[in-house]
C-alpha cells in the first residue's frame, strides 16, 4: 500500500466555482477554488490540481445539477439539460475518473452535503433526514436507510407548492412554477419582494416573519411526506440571526399538533437544526463520496 | 409442517369496519366484515373468525392510525392518540399476536396498501413509489428500496401545503391545517365546497378541473420531494370517470418542464396510474404483511 492510501480527492462542482481539495482521511491538506468557465478548462484545472498534490485513492464529486444518476444509463454521472452555457451533457464523472484512473463517485451537491452531515455532522446515527439549503436557490438532499435517496432522477426540494400568506401579493420568481418555495423564499426573492438586498433587511422583523412562515410550510410538507428524523437547514439566508429559532416556532404552528411522534410536540430544537459544516457541507460530502468510492472498489 | 403452513390471516382495521380474511397464499378462502365498535368487541370478533377457519402461519394487520411503528418502543404496534372513542392506546399488534400465538406484522393502512400494490399490483419491480388514496380522507404510503418507509412516525401525505387557485375562496376543512391537501380535495370537501354530494357533480367539469389541479399540485410536491418512480392513486374520489387522465394533464402543467428524468416529459400514463386492487388494496397489503411476518419468523 503506498503512502497515499488514505488520501482522497474532493470536488464540489458549483455553477460559479469549483472547490477542489485533497484530504487525509477527512482532514483537508490542500485545496483551491477554480472559477466555473468551460468544462474543458474547469475540469482540467481541477484534475491538474489533484495531480499536483500527489496520488489519491479515490475521488468524490458533489455537483450542481441536474445530473444523470441512473447507474444503468450510458450517460451516468453526466450533467443533463442545464441553462448554464457549455455544460449540458458534460460527462463529469467519466472525465475525472478516466483522467485520474481511480474509483470516483458522484452525487448531486445537496445529496453530497447530506452525506457529509450524516457521516460527521448534524445527522450522525440517524436513519432518515432531510438536508435543506436556502441561498440563491433552495435545494435539498434526502437520506433514507443510510443512503442518499435518488429514485426517478433526484429530488428538487425547492420546487414544492406553498400556501400564499394573506396579504402577500408577491408573484413569485420561479421561471417554472412561479410561487413555489424557491420562487417565494430564496435569497434573490427576498430582495425582489422588499426592494433591498437581504443584508439591508436584517432589522425588519416583517421580512423574517414571512420568510419563516414559508420555510416552515415547506418543513411541514417534508415532515408529512418523508417523516424524517431530523431536518438540517442551512445556506446563506439562514445566517440571519434568530431565523432558525423563528422557523422552529412556525413549524410548530404549521403542524397544529397533528403529529405521529412526540418528538414533534417539543420545542423542535433537536428536529430543526443548523448544519455542522456550514458552507463546507458540499466539500465534506465530496470527501465522504470519495471514501464510499474506495469501499466500493474500482469500476 | 402442518397442512395450513400456507394459510395467512389478514386484518384491514378501518375506522368504521374491520375486514378480516384467511388466505391460501394470496388467495382469500374465507372473509368477513366486522363493525368497528370497542377494541375488545371488534378485535375479539376478528380473532374468533380467524380461529374458526383454522390454524394460520402468521397474521398481517393494515390499520387506521396513528400507529406507533417504532420497533424500539414499548407501545410498538399500538394505536396512539386518535379522536376515535375507546381506541387511543389500543395495543392492536400484541392483542392479536398473543391471542393467536403466531408471528404478526402491522403497518399503517396506506403502508400496507402500498406493499400489496408493490408485490402484486401496480408497482411490481419498482424500487420507489407513492401510493395515494383520495376518499373521505387523503393518505399515502411510500415504498423506498423494497420497504415501506416510516422514519419518525409515518408519513401523513394528505396534510401538505397547497397553492390556492385564484378565485377559489373555499376555506378548507382540515381541523389542523385548514387548506391543506386533505382540507381542500378530500371527498367531503368536494361536497362542502359545491353544496352537493360528489355523486351529483359528475357532469360538472369545473368541479373536476379544480380537483385535478389540487391533486396535481400534490403529485408535483411528491415528485420533487421523493422522486418516486411511479405514483399510484386510488380511492373513492378517483372513481370519477376521466379524473385520472385529467390529473395527468395537470401534473404535466404543474411540472412546467422542470424534470430530472425524461420519463416525466411524456404523457405520464406510466407515471400516474390507478391501483390494481382498488378497494382491496388494504386487505391485499395485510396478506403481504402476514407473509413478511412469516419470513421474519416468530418474535
């Protein structure tokens, strides 16, 4: 066994930047950030960086989507139809695997983040939970029975239906669904709705009251649909002080006492929680994916 | 091995009646219906009926809820807090198991129905799907990776948030959530909204247009949350001619082309389907549960 048998490469492939790291175990020993330009340029730079650090045992990729995650598909591990120029059809998994010649595993960014929080973070030991990120978009990963759940494609948890709050006449900004969760509650919608960047609205309680109600509606819907043991909720919007606590209160109101577990009758401080890894959840997830790629052996 | 080694008892425990059957394999050879009165009387009659038919290998119970389905709980298999008089705290599983002395398995009614449709009906061979019933209430079961999914308690799929259709001023009849899916689209709400029993509204297209949109919103939410390979939708309301086809059309509109699988871009005739067992889905599910109890051995 060579000296780098416990070195893993991790790629968090985002729409604006790639974060690339090499870790010993789960500890990052080298990392870089690469702007997302063309697939050739960006993936090439990621591969060069990893090679420059030295041999790795395996690679994990947590990528923006949509991704083809059907193992029986000829385009498994490729980015499918995306509005992002140049990237539709990019075979991200096979490019990396073929260049580095080691086992490589890919998942959607939020699926990777869920895996990282489950292995080392806010969901250790649970058999089911939801990871939700509320930022420039809203997305989520679902872990059930020790696996990231995919099904037909993968979840797109930001695009569920919401009940409009009386008096709120904001049309909703989702190009596909108008007033879905993402269209009503993602960061850019807060700015569109109130006419100021979210950072300048920090001391306007009505802003966060409305935001908390919509997020709580979504958490109620996930609760009734998936019955998760916990919901981990992070992302840029959740950095607003007090918002997490307000969301918990609103979830209790939304459930209205109709629950199938006494856990949901308390203050929800163990049910609705912040991620441990914050903005590093995706990168930690990619490290976890790399470790899983190793244990599954080469393919 | 005695001559009844392939005989299984099945109990579909409903809020108004219990259906009880003995099956050879999956074929019912004797069955009865018992009104749901008190636990002693109704469960006692079910046990007497099964004993009267002869020895069985095991028993399956698909029951109304909420149920305690946490295997580590001291009240596992009991009905928890229900508004139904006399039934809160009834240890349904242990009463039946102790009386008959054979392995017994319990699940929520819709979970059992999902299992039956997965084993022999409309979802054979799938690794994930949703079973939804739209009748006097709305409920659903989720099957993931060959198992009925529970998590924290179990799903209550009728109580998700919906987006109110413009011009619809019906308040919604759910005592917990007002205008949730069940509060807007269950059978009794159709009658409350339009002032006539659903049976007398069959030729009023506006009734079914609205119903189809709300159901389609829910199916969109399940699609984005669970990414199931199929949604099986039945129940009394779905007997309205043409409603299933209309729901498919509305689901396509609701998704707005935003999908992670090409399966969702077609006419959805393989994605949104009727159950095979119709009103027998719960009883078939109880037979399937009995078979699983057998394979897991006595407990």
